[in-house]
C-alpha cells in the first residue's frame, strides 16, 4: 500500500481470547471460554498510512464500546452512539462489563484469573 501512494486505515482485533483446558493433564489445549479475564484480553490494533508513531495503550477497553471507537475513527456520528471517553487514549473507560455465554452482563473485575506460568 505504501508504494501505491494511496492512503489507508486498518483495524485488527480478535473477538475472544483463549483458556487452558485440561490443565495439568497429559493432553492440554486452548479453547474459547468466558470465566476468566484472559478470555477477554485480546489484541486490538489500528494502523494507518499517516501514523507518525507507534503507541501502546494499556487502558482497558470493552467490545461493548466498539461503536464508540468506530464513530471516532471514521467521523460518523449518530445520536444512539454515546462517546463517553476517547477510545484511543489512556483515559479510563469506567467499569468494564463483558457478556458471558449465557448472555449475562458481568463485571470484568469479578472474573477469575487464568495465569499461565512455565515450570
């Protein structure tokens, strides 16, 4: 794209993280789950032809705010989209809620932790 001279903007994200299954057994594997914070910690990247710097933002974000991000990114607005904070910033977003497999709203901070450690 750079050699074409055309401008571009790209967003990449994963829709879910993974959890260890059968941990400690002879055959372990990774699968989608909804019980741990790590299941919702996924990559989210924004690339563009006019970017001047590489930034890593540590602030927690929720997929429930994706429309807010999309509105800010594209400049498209609608009265139904509430921009409570600047998505691409270190600004705190307030409480983060996830939607579990039972379609229930759950506070992210109430989820357990599934830490991976090498022995």
